[in-house]
């Protein structure tokens, strides 16, 4: 059991380090989003994807260790949570304390990653709204109101005010 707990602490250390790297990358994205530097944003996003794939691998490893610990203590693997395991280790205060510290650190870092990602999402949403607003202005500038010029069949000709008619020759000049 002791070696399983050491393995779990080691896996949690690696997972925390990866989340800290993800936090650093996410924090670097914020000014890049504000500056609208798409090349740098793309590069940071690619780096994040690499870190996330490592996090997924370490997370699966952590689940495997937790399943092994659950098997040793007679619990179902999916039902055993890190918090429950910390509570169960009352007879081993040193291991309990180490595990509690790692759990708290992982929780804090993951909360910070979530906070920064939410902030970046809001910035991206604002940028998209601004782009949409600018697109609407450009499109509305191209749409001038129609004139009241009617055809002989009482339909409008579709001429636009202030828009030069191309391809027509004014014979009266």
C-alpha cells in the first residue's frame, strides 16, 4: 500500500506540474488575444494541445493507481475519491499530509486554469462581437436605400441612391 501511495503522490506531482505549464500558457494567451496576434495565438494553442495530451495520459495513470489502491482497500475504483483516501489515512499522518498537500495544490492550479480560460473565453467572445459589428457596418454601407423609380408595370427598378449605375449610357448628354 505504501508504494501505491508513493506512486500516487508522484503522479499527482507530475499532473500538477503539467497543469502549472497549462496555466502559464493560458496566461500568455490573454495579452495575445487583446493584441489580436493570431499567429502567436495559434502557436500557444498548439502548445496547449500538447500539454493537454500529456495531462490526459497522466490522468489515466492516476486513475489506474487509484483503482489499484481501491482494490487493496476493498473499494470500487470509480467510487474512491482523493478526498476520501486522504480521510482514510488517519493511521498514516505523514502520507496523509503529503497526499492532502498534493490534492490541494492540484485543486488550486486547476481552478486557476479554469479562471484564466474563462477570462480568455470572454475576451475572444468580445473580439468576435466586435468583428461582427464591423462586418455589419461594412455590409450596411453597401446597402443604400432604393430610389422611387418605377417601371412602366408599377414595379421599382431597384436603383440605389448614391450608387453609380455601371454599364448604362446616358443618351441625353
